[in-house]
């Protein structure tokens, strides 16, 4: 492992720990102020809904990706996907805090954490794959191949990127699991807590 990659992993891990710690501290301070778990207050519920709304923005990227290229696509929507995929869960973590009194919300929170981590790993795999493709492109240009031949070979290499395909096979089911558990949590909260 290169030192640059190791530095990135350490930086991401430190940021991850700092953000989770900060969200839990904010929730703790809000809970102490009211004397009950923040997530059970009206404001806590609003924060949960806000976190869910932000998190649902991540689906704009795959939807627009499947409906065809548009101005600003795919980079603009991918940025929305990444930002919403980080900030939505942070807001949800402020909503939930470290309260583990019900199974479905705990499972939803765990699934959300796995989706976020797999998204970060996927971004890293994507970065490494692009770096490899650019190196391959430079090599093919140096060999004097035509732009069409280079595109053809690079497209074939990109389609065969095994690590990225394996990652997609993990990230999608984790996301579906998170959505199902979130729907169960929201449905249960509305049923038992009332409208």
C-alpha cells in the first residue's frame, strides 16, 4: 500500500470518527437539555425527517443515470449523491443518538452505517480504477494507437473492472436493506407514536 493511499485512509477514518463523535455529542447535549432522548421529541422527529429527506436525494443520481445524459450529468448528480450520502446520515445520527432501545431503528442505523462505509469504499475503488484507466490510456497513446482504438480498449477494460462490479453487488443490496428497515422504523414510529 502506498503512503499516499495510507494517508487517505487515515484521514477518512479520522474524519469518520470525528463526525460520528460530533453527531453523538450534539444529540447528547440536546437530550440533556430536554431531559429525554432527543429523537423522541418533536424537534427530534423533525430532525429525523430532515435527515431522511436529505438521504433520499442520493437516489437522484441513479435515476438520472438511467434516464440518460443531461446537462451537468453525471458529475453534478454524483456530487449530490455523495454530499447527501454523507450529510443525510449525519443528521439522522443526531436524530437517533446512541439510544439502542428498539431493534428496528438499531438495525436501520447499522445498515445506514454500512451503506455509508460501502459508498466511501466505492469512491476509493472508482478513484483507483480511473487512475488505472488513465495510466493505460497514456500507454496506448504512446504506442501510437488511434483515438477510436484507444476508446475501444479502455471501454473494454472499464467494463471488466472486477472490483467495481463486486462493490456494486454489495452496495445495492445494502441500500435496499437500509430502505426497508427505514420504512419499518418510520411506519412503527408513526403507528406507535401517532401522527
